C-alpha cells in the first residue's frame, strides 16, 4: 500500500512477493526453482545485498551493529526480507534485515533502501534504550536519502514492524514540515518456499520484479502530469548507514 496525501491524494496497492530467509539457514535454502547464489528462476545473490561484493553478509551486518552500539545482539537470529531475482532481474526499493535476540524478540531492523538512480542507503531502526520493538511502536529516523523526485530530502520517517510466525508487516510513513505526506505498508502472509509454492509464484507473477520498476515510473508520470513539485536528485549522504 502506498498513499500520498498532498498536494493531491494518490494511492495504489499492488501484489508482490518477498523471500524471508533466516541467515542461519542460508546454506540449506533452495530447491529446483529457488536458490542462493545459484542459477534458478527465483534466486538470492549475496552481491545484491550487504557489502555487494559477494562476500558474506554476517560480518557486514555485525560491523553496523557494533558501530551503533548494538553489537551485543549478534547476527545469530536475523531474517532478511527482500524481493528475489525473478529470471535474473530484481529491483528492491527496500529490503529489511530483522535482528532478533536469543528469545526471538525483535530488537533492531536495518532498512536497506535503493533508488532508481543506483544509490543506496541503510536506516538502522531501534529504540534508544535497546528494548524490544513491539508491533505498536513507532520509531523515528531522519530522512537523509533521495528516493523520489517528488519528495524533498528533509523531514523524517516513522517505522512500524510486526514479525510473527504467520505474518510480517512493515510500515514506513514519511513526514515533512507540513505533517504526514506518504503512508506506505507491506503485509505478508508467510508460506514455506517449497517447490509447489515457488511454482505458483512464478506462474502468477512471472515478471514481478520488472513490474516493480515499471510501476514506479508509471506513478511518477502520474504525479508529474498532476503538476507535483519536482526535486532534483542531490548527492547521496556520505554515511552508508544512519540511525
């Protein structure tokens, strides 16, 4: 769900699917239609995330947690939620790394954001006191990264997360100086990525990741035709990760 409130309301909902992969199962994940660093119709490649050089994700994520004082959480209970490559193509507006403690409580989320210009930035979302993140919590982060030419790089985001056995949801609301501007959310029903479900996904949405890019540009065209103010792309922030 994506809803823009000003200057004219624009809202849309599109179907999509994600892979939610526990990092401790990455070496065992896969079948004839899905694989990690394998040639499959559905695939996750290590070079698409984290350091993006094909090196392991855990040291990269642990370094980020260490730098922001969350290193004690470790990376033993991390869930990556992202679009997989579909027949070799992918664009991920945002992927989420859910960091949980030994009791399974959500303690931090790394939102890995990409724009269509090839830039990326990470927002580390956690409570200042390190307490578990509850479904009703709203955690604020200052916006520092250009995503849409129809939004300035100012204001802040409010993040909300819910990670349960059957459901994962993530909501990101954007506020500028005038108040709420964008409301976005994704809600997933969790199913095993077995051969049957992988086949159903490929049959129902065979060009899903191409549609992600096409829909971004279609909605941008609609905003431009409506006369929404256009902001030029600024240089990305020097820091790869902010909190």
